[in-house]
C-alpha cells in the first residue's frame, strides 16, 4: 500500500528513566498454550504476562509439570502460543515465518538443555560450530570461533573429543560454548544443571555469571532454589500461571 504513518513518532517520545527505560526483549502478554493430543487438551500456560529487559538475569522456578519448559520453548521460538501475544525484541513472533524463526533461533538465541543435546558422532568443536553453519560463516572462521568458545569454557584441551569421551559437566560446558559461539544476545537454559554434580553445577553457573556480566540476557529455568538464587530476579510458575515475580534479595 501507499499508506503513510500518521501516528505519533514513538522514537522521539520521552522514555522513562532507569535501566528499564527501553522496550523489553521478551514481552509476553496473556500468553497461553494448550496442547492438543487427539481429543485431549491440556492448558499448560494460562495467561502469562512477563517482560524481560536486555541484560537481565532471570530464573524461572516451579514444580515439575508447572509449565517451565513450555514457557522456555515459547520464549525460544521453538513452539508457538495458542492464546495471547509474544513480542521478541519488538517483533510479533506470530507474524514470522519458519525461515525467520529459524534465523532468530540460530543468530539471536543460545540454548542450553538438561540433556546437553550434543551430537554424539561429532567432536566437541564440530558441535560448537553448528549454530554458525546457519549464518554462512566460512569454515576456517567457524572452526576458529568454536575453538575460542571452548577455550572460554575451559575445554581448550578437549576440542577433538566426542561427547561420549567427556564427563557430564564437560558435555554441558560444550553445550554452553555452543550457546555462546554465535554471540547471541539472549541465552535460554532449561534445567542446565539437572544432570550435573555440584562441582560441575558451580562451573556452569559461573559461566552464566560471566555471560550476565558481559551484558547478555539470561533466562535460567530450574526447579532448584540454590540454582535460581544466582539470578537477580526469580519468577515462580505454578499451574501455568506466574505465582510470584520478585527481585532476588539473596
Ligand atoms: P515443566 O517444565 O515445568 O516440568 P512442562 O512445560 O514440560 O513443565 O509441562 C507442563 C504441562 O504440559 C505438563 O502437564 C505436561 O505433561 C504438559 N505437556 C508438555 N508438553 C506436552 C506436549 N507436547 N503434549 C501434551 N502435553 C504436554
Ligand atoms: Mg521442564
């Protein structure tokens, strides 16, 4: 069309002062998710309102089955809402096509999962370079960046090892390297320490602290209070709803 925008120019509008002056990175409004399995329905998310701003470190807590992973899949554009709205960095996710969603997942978001989700047949550095393959980064640069990411997580001496040759904690550090290799602004971690012993948990949480200090936005899903207390804000989910949303007083 040839419409011209006659509305107010919001770019010149004064913004509220403070660190939350900018628009949120994650903006969920009345977000709902109903799973349909044959004739059965289950309402896993029931009207979630959640805003997360750039640079925040937020833990999402709640009992098993409360909807945490569903929420992470929505935030990470791995699944779509059945009610309400989700804006990611200002984009209405419901209006994006599969190609655009894949680009967002590969370029703007780093994922860490409980089960590590590494490819068993590939050496560590090959696992780490995978997100860069979608970004048309040339091979020599992909390898260099994968090596640097593995060095950052303390695995510079394990580049060529396959996941089966690494401990659980090392595998999760490979997954963290994979999550950060593309320099995404948003890191989503779903129970990243769920399969780790306490030493490896400390290592992985230390890496998240570093990523937060570098200004990245972190959303850490966990059912463990000790893990959640590393974050600056704790959102409790219960039965698909936000129960409390509080600054972590520690
Ligand atoms: P959490 O991560 O907090 O344990 P989930 O988000 O995995 O919770 O699950 C929330 C609810 O949604 C649970 O009752 C679960 O059984 C249900 N659920 C999750 N995924 C699916 C699915 N793909 N199909 C049907 N129901 C699902
Ligand atoms: Mg879960």
